[in-house]
């Protein structure tokens, strides 16, 4: 019979057999897949695994802390954090085109990750202790999808953590290859990972960089982080987290509209709420959220986030809309 405990036991044995006395690295994204894969390998080989977290500065409020503190606290994993915010923001300066943003973020990510990986490889040296393995959180549907060649990858250039550095030679360790998402969550729970990581909704690799329609700047990111945190807080408080697939919060940075606050005229930006229901993200429908929850989110965002004077709801299914705006 299938139990999470059995999967952990089997995979720990398989990982030990594969890696032997050598070392491994793993890129963490903050998402559930890489976290569970890393936790499994950590259980198998302890501090012979080094995780790398590239903080690109495009995460939501509290997410980097979740990786840097909560994940480390619950697993004891050895973690190398690379603060690359400035590098990413510099590279994104002046860029508004969605595909260009995606390419820049993907490119910078690989460069930063490669640099960190080669430092770890160099520190460990050669021989029995050499770093020869790269852990990836590939799931069963990913295996099937890459064989079938379908997916949204041809619509938007997707970026995923841990993309194989070309000139570094690693053997892959993929302990989740036979699992579906809900099974991965059970394994994560079994391994004692924090609830916020185990039940995290999907979040795109390029992060908030593709949720600002317009140029990405530090100020705009901070503003969007505030609005997004309010929306998440209210959805969680209303008990809706497991009902919706995800709820992108988008800043229309190049749009302004007239509003009124107190005695004064305002001229601020709209925030878009994009709550969707879906089975697999290939198709989606807009979630019929309760009006009172929408009202609370709208009131709080317009009151609490400077420069935002309007909240709008995206009522488009996928297709024709995609889930993300970029
Ligand atoms: P779209 O916008 O294509 O999104 O309907 C489908 C799902 O994929 C997520 N998404 C990404 N995930 N890297 C990722 O790991 C990416 O570059 C990326 N772009 C979109 C999106 O959040 C949704 O769940």
C-alpha cells in the first residue's frame, strides 16, 4: 500500500545508493517540489547536500524568510543564500515586454545559480567527496509532459528553478519522479515541513516580475508585495486557500485612473485580482469568490496601499486568458 512513510523510506535508500559518499546540490525556489526533494535528500545524506536559494528580489512578502528560516529550521539543511536582488533589478531596468522580462530573469537565474554551484563544487574538491549530483523536484506529470512535448512552455517561456547549467556536469537525482502533487505534499508533511511550504499554491519562477504590467522597479515591487499580502491574508482568513488554485495579484503600473479619497482627487494605479479554479493549470475558470471577501480585499488594498485607488476582478477563463497576465 502507498504511504508517505514508505515513500520516504524507499527514496532515502535509493538516494543513498545513488550518491554514495559524494555530495549533491539543490536549487530551492520556495515551492513545494524543490523543498520536498531537498528534504528527502537531506534526510538521506545530511550535510553532504548543499541547497542554493537565489533571492531574485521578486518574491512575495515573507517568502524568502520562509526558505531561509522556516525550511532550514525544520530540516537542518545546509543552505547557501545568494542575495541577487540588485543584479536582477538592474537587468530588468527599462524592460516592459513580458517575454523579454522572462528571458532576462531566466538568464540571470542560471548565471547566479551556476556561479554558486561552481563555488560549492570547488570548495568540496575532487575524489570521494566531490559534488557530482544535482537534485531536482521533477514530478510524474513533468516526466510525462516533457515526453509528450505539450504544456504552456510554447506559449510563454517558462522558467523553473534548477535548470541544468550547461557546462557543469551533474548527474540528476529526482526522488519525486513517480509522484503526483498531492503525494508530494503528503511526503512533505511526513518529513515535517512547515504547512506554508507543504500547501503552497503555484507561484511562477519569474515571481512578481511578471505580475507588474510595465517596468519592474523596487518601488513597484514593494507596492505589489503589500497588495498581494493583503489579498492572501484575507483569502486565508476566509478559509478559501484550498478552494482556489491560485490568485495572482497584478499591478497595472502603466495605467492610472482618477479616484477620490477624503476631500482630494487621486490618480493612482489599479490592482487586478485573478483568483482561478483549476485542476492542472492547463485550463482554468475564474473563481466565484464571495462578494464580502472581495469587498474586504478591495477596501483594505485601497486604504492601506499608497498609490493604489482601484481594485478590479479578472473574470476571464483560460482559454482565452492565461492565468498570469504576462
Ligand atoms: P499561465 O499563465 O500560462 O500559467 O496560464 C500556468 C501556470 O504556470 C505558472 N507559471 C509558471 N510557473 N515558471 C513556473 O514555474 C514560470 O515561468 C511560470 N509562468 C507561469 C502559473 O502561475 C500558473 O500556475
